[in-house]
C-alpha cells in the first residue's frame, strides 16, 4: 500500500503470472538452498522519493528438502529484493532477510490470520513506531535534497493533502536556501 494515497496493489509472483517479465532459477545462496528469481516492472507508486522507471528483482530461497515431506518447524525462507533502474541498469536499492517458519496449532501452512491479528493487537506500538520511522527517514531524504516525485496519476486524498500542507514551510525554506548564491552555481569561468 502507499499510505498517503490510500491505494493498494498486489504483485502475484508465480512462473505463469502476467505481472512477471522474467522467471529464472536464482542464484545459489548455500549448497543446500535453491531459489527462484522474478523480474518485473514497478507499476505502483509507493515512495514520493522514487521514480516509476524501475524493475523489481526479487529472489526467494528455499532450502532443499531431502525427505518427501517438509518439516514446517525447520523450514527457512530467505528473500532478496532489489530495485534496478530501467534506463541505466544501476542497482538503487537492495534488502535481504532470512526467516524461520514456525508451526502453530491453528495452521500447518504458516501464519494463520488469527495469529497475525493477535500479534498486531499485542504489539500495536510497533506499527506506530514503524510509521514514525518511515516519516523520519522521508524527512532526512528531503533534507539531503532527494527530489520529491509526485504521484504519476495526480491522486489526492485527505492524507496526502494534509502532508502537502505540512510540507509547505519545508519546501519554501528549501527553495529559499537553494536561491542563496554561494558563487558555485552561476556562470562559468572563461580563460
């Protein structure tokens, strides 16, 4: 989802999915781990600091199983997600995590919706902290001069209008500071 614009999108990653451009056997992480690699275009505006001209490159690792039945208590999964510029082929972002799948009594296939709901109710502060840190990081990106990329379709919601109003003084200050002449941006020296 993209919070200010209240939109949601789902990428279906399956070898026969229409969303995916390239599906291939992924890289080897460890001898006993196999992987699938999915490459597909970014179709959903999430961050106001990232353009749409990117490819997602996601790799999912799953350990090889030596028996006919997998043991959910010992099953690990690893995920690497990258964003690659379509125009320059440069890597702009990469995240990696490895998790241990745990068996619960309600479902043998992983996290049951009731388990997830219990976690959200039990630890609501984590959701709030994550939202606060996302916005703190966005503020630092703004301060560093990373350009603001508006929604490509111009969508406006109450939340995006509130955020835009709160940002007006920051944009004004940034524009004013950018207008201060330090002597390095005007003219060129001729020999």
